[in-house]
């Protein structure tokens, strides 16, 4: 999921949540479940092609999401950390150390 914030009128902003429909990010399901569980419905939603990919886009007012933005950010941050941790476990122990196999 990508998040785009855009300024609007005085002290207001728009929040766009972009979901790649072909290659979902690890946090997408949890974010959508959270929105549904809290009955948070977008003001508008649409699909668009961007950077050669198809996206489902939800538009919210920043005030409407309010404190939920922090939770969504935490979900995204946790998913990124888990993905990074998984990537680290896939790297051989000697990778990046300058050591070579003695074979």
C-alpha cells in the first residue's frame, strides 16, 4: 500500500491509499480489515493505472481518518519490519563480511 497526503484548505488534508491489485503488499489485507472493522469508508474510490500497474485507490478526508492514521502507519511499519527481517534470514551468514568460502 502506498499512502499519499495532499494539503487542502486551511489545516486540512486528503489521504489517498493506493493498493496494487496485482501484487499486494504484506500489509494490504490487515489495512483493509482494519478499515472494515472500524466502518471507515472512503469518500471516493477508483482504479487507476500508474507506473504501468493497476491500482485501487481510496480517498479519505484527513479529519475523518484522524487517529486511525497512526494505526494504519503502525500496520505498514510492522509489515515492512517483518519483510525486512525475513529478507535478513535469507542472506548467507558470510554475505557482506568479505569472507570467502574455503572450498
